């Protein structure tokens, strides 16, 4: 029996096997050679198709996992640091949270090398070579257009490669060139990504909307129809990401993006009515917010959408004497306490739901 198994593949190399296959096809007879070749052909084709789908899905997954706020193109990163060098930008440096130390200091960017950045520290900072190999978190801001009063914020993590102390006691610290920049300020508030089911309402109005007769900013009952709102039709195209006491990221696609194009521009101010699910309130937690558009993160294609970074610059809370009306206040410590509290509760809820 075992010898017969070897005879089938070896017979493929016997003289005349092509004629035997032709005869078996013509007379509808079984041929081991034909069966093996057929199985190899279709098996190879199926394997090729499967590998194609696998590589495609992996590529799409990797692309999807790169946040819109990340800059990973080396030429763009080099250009940003070259501009920062010309402006002699200040870079705030702190040891990474992975380290036990928590020193913070301001530095000046004095040189950009192919392998890293050279930062000048003040004489009050006692730098030493024991820092080499440690990770530092760095953040800085840059005005890309000198004609506009708009700052872009960046942060990154780098490794200290060298420390040199000059005779004037000022230290030059060389850090590695980062592989990415994140277009956002250093986080002062806890951020969470609320599940889509938690976003009950999200309506947006421009300031001009409230200049019309009969519309009062302190009375939400007079606000009427929003310029852009979360409805059953727009729900798939509106997402809220990274919400915190200081701001949030609004992601728009398709018709929602087209409706918000003229409304959401860098530097513009908008008013936002937001209602989020809250276990302590069956109707949800309502927030009335004044926001400024800080950043815009374009997607890779025309249908991939855009993300808009919003900073909270004011909030309305119920008037103690007349609760249906609002009293507008500036942020406390740069943030909105009620939103910060909601984000903290949601963080704990998500944390516990993962079994941690």
C-alpha cells in the first residue's frame, strides 16, 4: 500500500504521462496525475487569494490605527523642527512617566541634527551624564503663519543621547529625532473616548446664529435648529473622541463634514450643546459649551473625513435664581469642571468593565 502511494507522484515524470492525461480527459477516466495537478492548481490559487486578502487587511488595519493627529512623515517632521529652530522655539522637557523622576524644565532648541535635537538648558538645571538613555516628554508650540495669531501645538517622546556642560554651566542635551509628532498640547485633563451609544445629542451653532432677534445665548429654548446636529441620518458620520475637561475632538464624514466645512475653521468660535449618557441621570448629562477650533486633522482621502480639535473657552451652567436659563462662565483652571468630572467617571466605568 505504501509503495503504491509513492508510485502516483513518481508517475508524473514517466514518459507519456501527457498522453495518458489527454486520454483520461477524452474518455472521462480517472487519472491520478490529473487529480494531483488539479488539486495543486486550485489549492495554489486559493492560497494566493487568501494571502492577498490577508496582506490587504493588515495594511488597512495599520493605516486605520494611525491617529489623524500624528505626523509620521520624516520630511514634514524635519520641516517643523527647521522652522522651530529659526524661531528659536522653547521646548518644555519632562522626564517620561515611565521614569520615577518628574523634573520639568524649559529649554531652547539650538540645533537640529540628522540624528537628533540639541536643547540648551539654563544654568539652574543640574544636568549630568546619568541622564543618558532616559526618556523625556517634550512639547512646544509654533506659529506656522506669522500673519495669523494661531499657534500649533506639538509633543513627542525622545531618548537622551548625550549631555554636555559648558563652562558657563549651561547644559546642552541631545535627544533622539522623534519618529512622530502629535499635534496636541500636553494633556492637563484625563481624556476618554466615549462609546457611540453614550453620545445622545451633539448640536453646533455659529455665533452669528444668536444675533438674530429672539435668540438669546442664556436661554437654550430660543436656540432653535442647529447648523449641524446629531440625528438618526447623521449619526454614522459624527463621532466624539478624546473628550476631557479642556476640550474634545470631533470627527466628521460625508454630509456631516460638508455641512461643517464653513463652520469649523481654525480660530473660529462655535457653541455646542452636548448630552452624554450618565448612570446618575436617566436623561443624561447636558453641557452647554463655547469652543474654539484649535486644529484640523485631514484624513488620507476625500471620503475618510476630518477631525477637529476643539478647546473649551466657556461653559453655561444653570442660573441659580432661574434654572431654565444659563449663566456663562470662563473655564476653571483651563477646563470645564462638570465635563472633567464626567470624563473621570466614564474612565472608571470603562476601566472596571475591562475587568481591571
